[in-house]
C-alpha cells in the first residue's frame, strides 16, 4: 500500500484545478489602462460577437456571472414565471445541489423531478408530466421549462438528437428549453459535434456556459438566444448583483477560453485522462454506475475500499452507499492516471 507521505492526487472535482495559463495571461493583458464599467468595455463587446459566432446564432447574448449556480438560476428565472415549474431529471444539479437558487431568483418556480434511464430526462416521463397537469388551472404549478444537464451529474451525455426531441416535445405545450452546461465543453468533445448542434440548433433557449471547471479563473456565463429572456436577463443579472463593475476581466477570460478552440482542447485533456483511468479501473473489477462519457466516473466500491483509497492519497468524493466519484481535469496528466492505478491496484484487484 502507498504510504501516507505520498503526494495526494486530485480527483475531487475539476473546479479544484488551477487556472489555464492562457487565461491568466488574458487577465493580465486586460489589466492595462481604463475601461468603461459594467460590460461597456471592448472585451465584453468582443465576447458577444465571439459567442454569436461559436454558437451560430445572430441574436445570442452572453451574460458573465460568478458561478454555475447563478448561471442556471438566473437563466431559468428568465424562462420560467413564478407560477411555473421546471421539469428536470431527479438527479439534476439544479434540483439536488443548488440550494433552491432557481426558486429564489424566479420568485417561486417549482422544481419537478422526472425519471429517465442513464440519468437523462426521458421524453415519455415528460409526456406523463404533461398528461398529469391541470393546464390553465391556477391551483396547480404550470410546467414552463424543460432543463437538461449535459454531461449529466453522473457523467452521461445527451446527444443533439435527444435534446432536439425534448425541445420539440417542450414546444407542443409552449415550454422553453434550458441546458445546464457546467461541463459543456467535455460533452462537446465526447460527442464530436459543433457547439451549435448541442445548443441553439437543438432548440435550447438558454444555457449555462461552464468555464471555471475547465480552466477559467472566476467566471461562468449565461448564453441566451431567446430575445424575450435576454431582455429580462439584462435586469435580472443586475438586480441579483451579478453584473460585475470590472466585467472586462470576466469577459477577457471567456474570450481567451472560446477563441481558437482552447476550451475544447482543455476538455479533451480531461476526457482523455478519464478514458484511460476508467479503462484501468474497470480492468481491476471496479463496479461503475455508468460508462463514463466525459470526465466523471462513479463507482460502487464499499466503505473498506473507500478508506483504503483515501489512505493511499487519492482525493475524491465519497457518497452514500459506498459510492465514489472521480473527476479528471485539464491538469490531470498521464503520470497522474498511472499513479492512481498503481495505488488503487492493491485495493481493487481481487486476491
């Protein structure tokens, strides 16, 4: 067994990783002279045009915010009225891990969990929710948005066709479509599709553009292609305190992130590390909850193995029922993967 003095290896989360050097350089380059506050700077103007180009939508607007929680909750608040409800998977981050932020920012919207295999919203489950709704009855919350998470909170990935099908179903009842894109770059490289294919072309009205988990310093963003929702977000982001006075530093990060495909290269590094790690762990007999499609792995190993892996210097989240989560980042190297497998072998390999 590896000694307690072995250097720890970070697998808790990709938001535990540092900042991509190119993004740090971009922040330093933005720190020259003065600039108009609250998004009136040249970096923010450049970001808007870049987002419209990357996501292939002439009306797309981008709103830098400080966290993924803010991006999701504020986007949903502009898509869902206070008397409405958001249909999402029962494991969705917006339901389980964001402290009711959507209900807060939307002034009361209800979160409604729906099931689905592979931790993805099932169209049949959405249809059942529609069928069980008293439409037009003010005594009942009215479904107003379908929200999907891609990659899901258990590392599986929706295809563009799956999102398009849900968006088409949403339109049959006048619902809007939201995507939690905390790790959207990881999903895109896993799918090999264009950013627009997974979002604007698939019928998504607004999505969170995760960046801090993939090398940014201090910003995520909302991208919205629905003009009515964008008009609300101008006020909702300000009212919630998410319009930074020195927004040029947030915008400069996102410009560097999106320009020249940097965000996709960083995500590819994380995904490749997870592919190698999951292959090695599977060969040792690890019981995976789902096939990792991006940079997250969930496995059931039991409490004794959790204690042994912790003692071996691996940093990870342990969850109820003897389940662990490993997450790789753009900073996870091939040497890191090899060392994780070396330390895990005595714990996981059957004797």
